[in-house]
């Protein structure tokens, strides 16, 4: 049991810590919303989406994804287009509390959080592929412990990420550093998109 918990913890941390569209959005919302409560829709949506992906992976859907080439190509293709768009949007955005509160309603927060969680091929392939593949070695209570550990890590990570963003937001009142961070984030997302494009070509060929 303890082995499954430790395994799930280390694996989940390794997968979720990478800087991507989902993490950037949660962090930004924590920084730009007036209170951490206002960022809860994003935190909860991202956490629930990860929970669904982890549950699907542990239940064995990863085998289906890894078996069908056309499904992998579809995920990679959609993800590539989405990440290119995300990078462009983040690069051209000028963040401030005023424009965020004017444009980002709770419904939009939830919709955007779902898109960065479920349209990101890394989130899908890493969660379904890596976690699902590693879950195969366990059964019964050990598999449950492995899955719950991955889920708990995910929830704690997103709450912690929003809190960290909130702390940065208190210091960076004018949004200067946040906008600089967005430029860096956009470049990283484009690099990931190029990697996804390379993976698409490799799977296709």
C-alpha cells in the first residue's frame, strides 16, 4: 500500500509540475482575481478535469488510446492547434485586474479552465498514458490508493498554484511582472506545440 502511495505521489508531482497552459491559467487567475475565492471556479474546474482524466486512466482507457493510432493523431492534432492559439492569446494579452474583472465571468473562467485542461495533449497523453500505464501494476486497494494519491496531489497543486499567484499579484500591483511572465509562458507553450507537432509526425509516419 505504501509503495503505491509513494509511487503515485512522485509520478503525479513529476507530471503536473511542468509549466503549461493549464498551470499558467490557474496561476494567473490567482494573481489577478481580487480574492482567492474568486479564483475557486478555475481551481475546482482544473482539479475536477484532472480527477476525471486520472480516473479514466486508472480504469484502463489508456490502453485504448495507445492502441488506436488515429486517436493519438486526433489528440495531437487538436492539441497542436490549441497550443498555438493559446500561445498567441497569452502573448498578446495585457493583464490587469480591471480588464480581467470586465471580461472573465465565472462561466468564462470555467469554460477556459476546461479547455486548457482537456484540449492539452500533454494533460491527456501524460495522464492517460503515463498514469494509466503505471496503474496496471496495481490492483484492488493498492490501485485505489495509487489513484487517490494522484488525485490529491492534483487538487493540492492547483490550490497551491493559485495561492502562489495571489502572493505575486499582491506585490505586482501594476501587472508588470505578470505580463513579462506571460511572454515567457507563451514562448514555452509554442515550444511544447512544436514538440507535439513532432510527435504527430512521428506517429503518422
